[in-house]
C-alpha cells in the first residue's frame, strides 16, 4: 500500500533532498509540501532541480492542515519552529520524523543550554526516539516520533559507540575536529556563507561550545554506556556537501580497535569500515546514505579515526528515510543508495 507523505520545510536543503529521495521510494508518495516564506508558489519555481508532477505542486503554508490520508510527516524546519509542527502532526495521529534538534535531548534543561530556548513541549521529549538508525532499531520500530540526529553527531557517534561499548577509550576529553560543506548551514542567506566569504578559505566556528557538543555527549554516553566529554571544533569548507570528522582518541589495546569496528558494522548496509590505515574521503560518500570510517593506529594507546558522511544524506534526509522505513516496517534500504556520486 502506498504511504502518503508530507514534508514541512520542503524548500530548504534537507527538504529538497527528501523530495528527491522520496520520489524514488517504492512505498512513499508525496502529497503535501509545506513552506514558510515561499508558500503559495509552485515547487518548481522555488527548487529548480525538482521536475515532474511533484514540481507542479503548490507549496502549502507551514500551518496548513494535513489531510487524513497522510500517514508520515517529515519536519525539516529550523529548531524552535519544528516543535509546534511536530506536536500538531502527532495530535492528529501522524508518524513524524523530525530533522531539527527540537526532540534530540531527553531533558528540556539541556535543550535550553544548547539552543538558548525554553522547550515549548517538554512533555513530548520522552516519547521521542533518537534515531541513530544502526543503534536504535527496536525503539525506532515502536515509536511515532523520531528525533533525527544532527550531522556532526552522526559522523562522530558512528565510530565512537563501538569503541566506548568495548571499554577501550580512556576518560580524557575526545577531540572532535570536523569539517562540513556549506549546505550544513541551510539555505537561508547569511553573510558568512556568501561565495566570496567561503570560497578558497577554511574557517573554524562555534567555539567555545557548539550546540552539537551536548548531543554528542548525551548520546555517546547513552549508547556507549560510558560518560564522555568532547572538545569539538567544527570548520566550514568551500564545498556544497559532505562532512569529514577526525577523532583523536586515547585508550588501550589499539591493536583491537579496527576489529571492534568491523564486528560492530559487519552486517550494516550503510556503514563501511575501510582497511586499517586507509582513510575515507567525502568523495567516497557524497550522494549516498553511507558512513565510511577509517582508523590509523599511532601507538598502543593512541589512534586517529576519520569518519565521512554526506551531511544531507546520512547526516539528515537519508537517515530520516532510513528511520521512516524502520518505523513503518519496510526494507530499511528502500529509496536509498549505498553508492556515492562519482566523480
Ligand atoms: N543542512 C543540513 O546539513 C542539516 C543536517 C542535519 C539537520 N539539519 C536540520 O534540519 C532542519 C532543516 O535544515 P535545512 O538545512 O534544510 O534548513 P533551510 O535550508 O534553512 O530550510 C528551512 C526550511 O524551513 C522553512 N522555514 C524557515 N523558517 C520557518 C518558520 N519560522 N516556520 C516554518 N518554516 C520555516 C523554510 O521555508 P521557506 O523556504 O518557505 O522560507 C525552509 O523550507 C534544521 O533544523 C537543521 O538544523 C540540517
């Protein structure tokens, strides 16, 4: 049976990526596309890459009612704005995948510290499942609300969790040095994202504490069963999409770490552990829902792990569809590619 789908925030980068992926999904059909400043326009007039019948749809206002036959709603809205739309969709019985940060924290206090906002619906936080797909399948299959992880936390948590679970890391702060393409900042115009500001340059931002640091610590602690601290420095690089995260790790028995990663992910379609000493590149993942991980030992107690994702796929819309597939009991890989664009 075809599942009718709404995307709220469909005119942003993650929303547009959801449209592109869902158009190829065998079980999903888009029947509602919501927008904010662009509401009332045709999709194809706002998103030049979207053609066909879906391009002829008219963008609905953000608060337009959702038809009864819509089962699944993706909210790809700015944090703060998403919470209200999520609550409305849940109240009328929809299943929701929220790409924003509004339901990623279990405590409203942590949300307030990270985002500087009082959470408008704290009573829903406990119903949300943090959707790091490979680590939360059973809970994802039993919820109506998925908090889709952030892009930097996804690329950080994927290599970190198996090593924490195996108790191989020591308690020193983990250095997370990450680089993102500019689509990570969304489509809204900002001076720092202008071509002349970004092109042929490289800049760090978000210090002393980027909001994703709280998310990394909370979910590394929960999934890894061990509390951690991160020293997280994000960087903006002049490419449209892609994310490369370098973890500087210390602990014990580094000779076993590669095998630990291999075992954790041996049956996972969207995770590839490279041979020891090989390091991944964003070119190997962009356009796919894959996370590529490489490990290089420095000594018996030190190693560097590099993880690459496409921020708009495994870091956002791809993982959102992977989660929706799990939540609805479908093949987890439906509508998703394991192959990158090449060249
Ligand atoms: N970009 C990434 O790599 C990435 C990765 C992971 C998670 N996320 C998260 O996913 C969400 C969407 O990100 P994005 O990059 O797609 O953002 P974006 O490109 O800035 O798009 C934002 C979307 O939300 C709509 N919108 C803006 N303000 C709104 C408001 N006050 N009320 C209702 N709708 C509003 C916009 O509609 P109009 O165009 O009509 O104004 C647009 O459709 C964010 O919460 C972001 O943090 C993004």
